[in-house]
């Protein structure tokens, strides 16, 4: 006997409510599927585009060890992108379609990567600040109700902890360095402060997808909770290294046990996400060029694939 | 960008990873690849670039036969099966048998 939509929805919500995971092949509301595809493909694109701001520093990394480390980090990001594309595919959208949406400019990715990396300190700050914000968000997503997303997040969080440490190590070295090096690090921390705060998304009251994502436990914390966790975690670290937080009003509130901070400019987020950021065009152009430059490799592999199928 | 046929949609392979001899191969995820040999290389880059690994298996995703989550009857136990559990028996004390 066919169950009605309401019965299926009740079963689904009861399962999610018990903290059980939804797996590929399970019945799910169409809005749940769509919301997940949107989140997971954006997350995958962010890993892919996220290679670019740091990748450009590989030839200039100071010393062989830092160069090797940076190569490993950028390779991790490529791997994370692939893990996430694959996890998103379990919802019925192909990797090819997702890649095409990124290349055509239709897809969104983490806005933070539309900001430039003019100095070596930016490589450190991305690993330390940006990846800390990312890990706090991803640790939350590792509890997601969708099994494949939660599994991918667990693996990714493990590798991201290396990213944070290498970033911190770069900034700690600059903190011990010359006045110019300290200034370079401070300047970078200042520039990345608000873009990093924006990463957890607008306040939930302004976010259309957020309420539904919370209800079905796609995510388990609100954007504001995630951002507050980041601020509470990172501000003492910044000050311990002798640097200042760009937000002069940022202070510890004994009553709440949290740091108070100034909200980022949400109009700027809207503007940059819609294409008018310092590096949107540069990022997309670089991604398209890489895709074209790699075409011969894919073509060669396709021939190899056909030949081994014939031989089998 | 002109809408052209892209060439990135290869078959998927499921990956099993053995961290050391004597341990079981454990399922770790999947990769896209044009053939099984490339799937092994992709699997190495994706799942063994950090963790210790002595053996990898890959199998075409479409070759896996699966149960259906909807078909809960498949795993239903209609009778009491507790006799299959060692805890269902009282063992004599200080006797390993």
C-alpha cells in the first residue's frame, strides 16, 4: 500500500528527530534534497576555488619545507572538493553538472575566496583564521542528518586541523620576526577579519535556507552560534601572539562568557557574492583556464579507459 | 561558456583501504575514474596520501548489489534469536570454555 506524503514526511522527521542519519535511497522531502545539493555543491566549489588564493604562493613560499607544506594543503583542498562532489552526487546530481555550473559562473562558492592574497602572511592567515572558521562549521556539519555529508565532513575535519596548524605556524614565525614582518601579519589579520566573520553566513533571521536546514538537521547550529564560537576561539589566540583584532570594539563580556563583536557589513557580502568583489573574475578565469589546460589529460585518460574496456 | 559536452563524468569506483596486514579492508569512500587501474591511482591520492596503507581494493559502484533501506523486512527477526548470543548462556566461572 502506498503511503501518503504526510506519512512519509512524518517518518522522515521522526528519524531525523531521533538523531538517525538519512542515507542515499531513503525517501526525503524534495526541499531537503535541494537544500543539501545547494549546500554540498557550494561547499565542493569552495574547496576547488579555495586552492587558488594560496596556490599562487607555491612558487614563492619561503623555504622548501613551507613549499612542500603548502603543496600538501592545496592538494588536500582538491581532494576535499572531490569528496564533496561525490557525496553530493548521491542526491542525484552529477559531478559534471556541478562542475559546469561552477565554470559557467552560475554556482556560488565561499565568498571569502573572492578576496586577494597580496602577501605571504595571507597564506598563514587563511590557514589559521579562515580554516578555523571552516572547521568550526564543518565539525557542526559532521553531525548533519545526511549520512554521506557527515562522513565526508569527518574525514575533511581531520585534514583541516593540519591546515590550521601550518597557518598558525606561519603567523607565529612572523610574530617573532622583524617589525616589517609583524606589520605584514597584522595587516593581513585586519584585512581578513570581516570576510572571515562573514563565512558563517548572515544572521539566521536574514537567511532563507537556514531555518529549514536547522529543522531537518542538515546543520545543527545557527549561523550566529557558529560565528560566536569562532570569535570566542580566535580572539584570545590573536592577542596571545601580540596582534590586535581589527574590530576595536571587540571585548569579552563576563556576564555572557562570550566576546562581543561588530557585525560585518552584510551589504558587502551581498555585493561580493553577486560578482562585484576584488577577485571574482580572477578566480573564475583561473578555474576555466585550468579546466582547459587539463583537457588533454582527460582526453588521454578517456582513450585509456576505452582501451582497457576493450581489452577486458 | 558554450555548452559543450564535458568530459569529467567518469564511472565511480568504491574504495576499500587496509591500513596494515592483518586488519580488514575498510570502506572509505569512492572515486571517479576511467578504468580500474586509474581508480587505484585516484584512490591512493584521495585516501592514502596521509594514512598508512598496505593494500587498496576498488570495485565499480554499479557492480555492487545492495539491500534497500525501505525493505526493512529483509532484516526482520520474527523469532527470538537470543540463543545465538553468547550472553544468553551462563558460563561456569573461571572457565574459558
